[in-house]
């Protein structure tokens, strides 16, 4: 029996609510009218035809500068335009843990036991480094903390 643990909750931003769904989609709703503004898939299309068995959006959504960052178990971490719902880019990694968005990068722990630094502007993977455990990263003054590991945010090299 498979199950997925998630502490994800809808995110309110200005007059809208954004939520990740178990179907691998992100939805934007205007709560007063209950009008759905858009729904966007956050998974690789091939996963729906026999790839991943789960596409749940389990990592909390992050809204940063008119963009919604979302990751799911269907091998996709995406940047979505918060106004239109258009995917700006997606990276083929599965995400179950909360992630960190900084000015230039998304720092994402993937289910493949790597920490990725992904460029916010185009989705390019700047670096990746192997981690000891899947746990939400924290960012502080140029250092990424993943559990007891400390990683240089500029180059992905382990500090300790």
C-alpha cells in the first residue's frame, strides 16, 4: 500500500488562493466568487501514460515575484506565471520536501537524493550535489543547510 505524507496547505496571495492537487495540478481560485482562474499541470505528460504512479503536489507551493513554484512526485518542478497559469519552465525532478526560493535560484531537494540549484530565470540546473537525507533545505547567507550538511550555495560544494 502506498501513501504520501504532506503538510501542504493552500497559499493565499493578494486576493487569490493557490493550491496543489493530488492530480498533479496547481489551481488558482478567486475565493469570494469561487471562480477558477486557471489550472496548470505539474508533471511530465509521459507520467500519465504509465510513468509515475503518483503525481501528487506534496511540497508546499511558493509564490515569488508573480510566479508560483511547484513540485510534485510526477517528475516535475515548475515555475508558473501567477497571472496566466502558463508554465515558464519545468525540470524533470520529483519533489516531496519544501524548497527554498532566493533571488536567483530555487534550491530543491529531490526524491533522487540530490540538492539542486535551479536558475529562476530559465530553469537551468546550475549544480546538483548528493545529500544524505531528504529533508527541507534552509538558506542562510550563502549556505544551504540540509539536515546536518552545509553546502555552498554558489557552487554546490559540501562545507561540512
